C-alpha cells in the first residue's frame, strides 16, 4: 500500500482519570473517506481532536505522509494541511460566501484595501469546481440552505490547501436533497486526492459515503472494516456490542 496520508498510532488521552481514548490506531489514504462511528462518548470526536490540534494526547504518535507530525494546536494542524469542518460550520451569517471564504485572510489591493472583486472571482472559481450550481454569491450565508452553507465551509478549507479534511456529522439536520449535495461534494474531494475523516452517527450515511469505517466503543477501537465487505447490521453490531463482524458468535 502507498504511504498513508495520516497515521494515528496508539493514541491515548484521559480526562480526570477516565480514558477517553485508549491505545487507538487509525489511518487514512489520499482520496479515501474513513468513517468514525460510535455512540456519544465512544471517543471518536476526542480521537479526531488530537489530529486537529484541539487536544494534546497523553501518548501516541501522528504521522503525516509518513513523517512524524508535531501537532499541539489548530495552527500546527493547518500547517500540515489539516482542516476541520464542524457541525456548526463556524460561518459568519451576516457575510456573503466570498467574505466567509477569506475571513481573517482577506485579499487586499496594492493600496491595502480589501479586494472584494478578487475575493469574489476566487470564490466563483473554487465553487465552480466544487458546486457548479452555487449562484448565491452576494447573499449573506444566513440566507443559504444547509447544503449551500456546507459547500462554503468546504470551499474555504479546500481553497487554503487542505489535504486532510475532518467532517463532523456533515449531513446532520439536512434533508435528502441537501444530503445528496454534500455527498457529491465529498466525491469531488475524493477525486482530488483529499483524504476525509467523517465522524457520524448514521450507519447508512457511512455505508453510502465511506470506503472504510472505524468503530469505537468506550474509548477503544472495536475495529476497522472495508464498507463493501460488511452490512449495516455488521456495523451496528460493532457499535452496540463492541464486536468485530468476523468474530464468531459464542
């Protein structure tokens, strides 16, 4: 196999003496979507927060493209081209798509003024690649649908060279049409060689969108499976019983 984009080896972290993540190893390859499944409190978000720089692990190592990475905060993670798209999306509702895309990283003219025209042109370019149907460039993002907002958040990450994308329940609270829009965005990102960790509760969503699924329970990794080799029920069994589908029933 080619060198993984991300390897998280033997990751552990405790809070108040309770092991939130206990010796977990997962990896991610370019152009792959790996789903992270488990009940609330299973440890999946905590595991990923160690990759995004929100938490510092007690032990374990992270490798990016085969080289050891030092990630102590979100700025470090960005340096390794890791971007996180949280469920809340962290968009400024009163601003349009271009202003959100460049928020805090605005393009300026030679005179030092914010270059709105250049920012809109760049936004149109990236949206044309990711979501060609997007037309609401002058509307505040509060007026956009859930799927459109999601595409603005994804465009922002990709524009600033994300190679590793963490998506936290990207289709929660979206209708079928919007969910399909996000699915198409994910396929587009895969085609561009971006690796995606997809945190989700929805087994069907993981079966539809992911290449592999890693299931966690009580801070431990139950196992990682190829989605095409398992059923929805296999994944549910891993989540609920903490049992790998290839373990024989007692």
